[in-house]
C-alpha cells in the first residue's frame, strides 16, 4: 500500500535504551504497519527483552555485521512502501510519523521526508551548531561537508532506497552520510521544520566515539561518488573540492601521528583528483 510504513530499529547491546525507542514507536498517533528490530549480535539480553515486553514487534537476530547490514536486513524482512529508521538510542515524539505522512501526501513527488530534532547530550538539551542546520529541496552541496539528515528523522520510499543500493555495508560509520549524498545528488528532499524526535548523544557506544577520524569514511564516500559518473558538472566540482580539502586535513593528522602510510594514501588521493582537474582544464 502506498501509505504503509515499516519501522526498522537496528540494535547492538543497547537493551538499556531499546525500551524507550520501542515505546515511542508504539505510542505514535499514526501506528506503523510493521515494526522490525534487527539485533546485530547483542549479548545483553535484548532478545528476551523484546520478546517479553514487545512481542508484537518482529525480532531478527544476526551475527554482528554492522549497522548498515542490520538496516538492510530489516528492509528485506519488511514489505511496506515507506521505511522509517530509528536508532535504538533515539526517541520519536508521538506525532512524528503522522506529520511526515501528511507532508508526504501533499508532496507525492518527494521520496524522502525528514524533520528537525531535539539534541540531548549527557542528559541536557543542547543547541546544534549552524553547520548542522536542516533544510529541504536541492541540498546536495549542503550534504558534502557532513551529514545533515539523521536516520531517525527520515522516512524514505522502499523504491528509492533500493535504487540507491541500500546502505553500503563496507562503511563501519558514516553510512548515512554516504546514502544521503547519493540520494541528494539525484533528488530534492522534503524537510518538515518541526522537531519530531529526541536525539540522544554523549554516551560511550556512539559510533562517532568508537571510530577516530570520521572524515576517513566521508572521503571514501566522496571518492565513490566521484567514480559513479552520475553527478552534474557542478556537483562533480563541488564534490572534488570537498574531497581534496578533507584529504589535506587527514594527511596532516596522519603525519602528526607518524602514520606515513595513511599520509601517502590520502596524498595520492589528492594528487589523483588534482591531476584530473588539470587534465579537464587543459581540454576546455
């Protein structure tokens, strides 16, 4: 059905926050058609917790393979037209799905709808910096510097996610940045300027804390995108500019840590895209 919604929650040893997330799903003014919890190898009792407290949710267990693989498994296990992702440490406000469904109905050509969010760090509400400001429409260039769409804030059509090839499972982090770059390079997105979820941070098991140098993964996404041959000339130039800028910072960071191999890797990437630009300028 064109208005059906599946909620997919990937978890890994977050039984302590999962109840809050699931309560926010089942407290929606517009109930979802499917709720799928994908357990990515937890050993903290998550299986028993879900079965005892939320038996109506579909529970899937898989050996640990990362958040992208978990989300993709949830997509394969559901059938709804719309897919809504909720991180296990976040919490939706009661009218989140209803408001997004209303906006989607008014804008049938937009295959992705996202919203604003309330940031809570270490138990206290904080104001995001200007660079994190959300927006809609043609936002590709705004997506280049860092991720400006939160998975917990987005609903996306199954057809669009499948067109993008799902979440890239080779990314241990920044997999959402990679996906939104691909989406926004081809489509406008709809933004609902209303905070419809609580996004919690500051805890030790956040992916941004588990992996140093998150720009490593963003550079990988940018390099992949440049090789896709699906960008307009303007998008290509903007992407290459950001890739070179981020790679230069990574080179300096690697040299400070005496990691010469990493420095050589990112310098080679800079040289590659600088040489391409020089060739293109000569051919103009």
